[in-house]
C-alpha cells in the first residue's frame, strides 16, 4: 500500500542534496540544504561533545563515537526506510529532519546523565543515592518483565525531562531551527514542525497518520536501533554480522484496523531475527559489561550529586527552561561531557583537601577514582553484588539491582 501523504510540497518537488559527510559506518551521507544549515548550528554541534556510549571507551577503546555521528546515521537509515516504503520526497524530508534532530536534547554521558536526572526532588538524607539507584534499577527490571506497550504515550505525559522531550521543546522554541526549516522547506509549516516533534517523542495522539512514521523511529526495528547497533559494534570491535540492507529491503507498509504500520515480508524474518539476536549480544557484552557497569554507576553518582549541589549544572526542574533558552542562556550549551569532567576534577580536588562531610564522601570518592581512571571493584557471588568504595563502608544490594543503564 502507499503511505498517506503528510506534507504538501509543489508537485515537482524533489529532494536535492548540496553536500555530504563521510561517515565511517554508512559511507557518504548526503545533506539537503536545510540539513546542512542545521548541522552547522552550535546547538547541533553540541552533540559532538557527548559520547554515545558514555564511559564504554575505557573498556572498549574504540567506542569514542558521539551523538552527532549517530544522529546523521539515523537520518540516513530512516530515509532508506522511507524510500523502501514509497514515501513522497516531502515526507522523506520530514522524516530525515526527525532522524537528524531526535537526540538534540541529550544529556552529558548520554543515558547515564539522563538517569542521574530521573528522580525529581530527591532528598539525600531520606533517600541515599545507592538506595535510589537500586530502586530505579528494580523498576526497570519490573518494566521489562511487564506487558509490552504499543504506541505508548508514556514519554509525552510521564517524563518531561526525557531527552526526546527536551529535544522537542528545543525544536518548538528555537527560532533559528524553525527559521531554517521554514525558509528552505516552505511546505513544512508550524503544524509539520509539531509532527517532527511527535515523531521524535513517539506521540501519535495528534494525528494517527503518523503511526508508521513514528514506528520508523520507535520500534524494535527502527532506524535509531539499526544505527546504534551497527555503530556500537563497529567502534567497540564487537561486530556480529547483520545485513541492514536486507532488513530494509523487506520492510512493507500495511494497515491494521485502519492504522498504517510497518511490517516485515516473510523473506526478511530471518534478517529481523538476526538483528534482534545481535542486539542482545551487543547489550549483554558491551552495555552490561561488569567494568562498564561499575564505571557508569560511579559516573551517575557524580552527575546526580553535581546536578543538586553545583551551580554550573541545571537543576532537574530547570533543564527544560535552560533548553528552551539555549540561545540566550549558555547553561544548556555547556551541558556536555566536558561539564561532567570539570565536575569530576573539582570534586577530586575537594576529596584531596578532605573538604567533605559524611553524606558527600561517597560522591567525592567516585570522582577521585574517575579522575585517576580507576573503578570500584565488583565482588560477585550467587546472591549479592558489593561496591566497595575505597575505605568507606562497603554497601551491598541485591544481585537483581545490577541491570544498569
């Protein structure tokens, strides 16, 4: 079936590419004029200072790729999907912009930083960091074991500080981003800008015609996951062999109860299976590597502490506002991995001068160890995981709490 048109450009409108960027995963990625201008914006170049896999490069030295290159890769792949599904050039441009901008609201150290900002109104005295960390992890395990949510609006209503929600408010309020889009794509008006944000956040409530487009960025076989599987494997050196080309060539647009969805032809089922299996291997061997888990545990603690106690970091209640006003307030533009490392070295200095109290010592120890490129030791048995912190009292919690990031 043919997709329902969303944009309405002139009949003779065709995508025109004016530049290209050489990517180590996909080769040359071509850019339209609107994309070229957005890529050159400081708010987009900010993603060059945010590593895609936080501290994974300490264990897998090649994993130095950033949210910047990943965003370009998602744009490239979502367009390949759109061509396969016979979308018009106008709708392809809409999807390409959604893919390009989907991570523009990311936190320092990517998901590690976002996790540190997850709990609003935290109280250190009544809810210590390690207990909060454990509670969050157990919630995630329960969520994994629960029912699958299809076309969920959870991100829209339940977590206003999710990086996709932050990205949406940046796009909605950025006069420079919207100005570039309006000047170079007259067929993308305010309503279509809202559609770009809906695709990014996974919100289908505004218009059910977006359901297939949303699925291309929010599903088990979406462009986001395709790119990060290829990119993470390539840079970490853990390639398992998956043919994304075969997978995309077997995508098909169909309808269920009058709603457009993306499906897989029978010939592509084995490629889809292989893709899902490879995602499992990548997650279990890279993301859940025990050394990575220990490092990210420490980094999340430092970020959690810094976001509450250090003036350079936006407070949880101010993240959205700082993102909205990024062009006049430098707080969000500086909210990158560099800010995290500045905090690490400042806290390390406090640790060395013993400028701490009992409830802050744990975070200063984490910063001190990160500054020296050391990690806490993980001591494992069948029941318990321990995180010994230098000379501080060893803290133990249930083994199930080790499902990190």
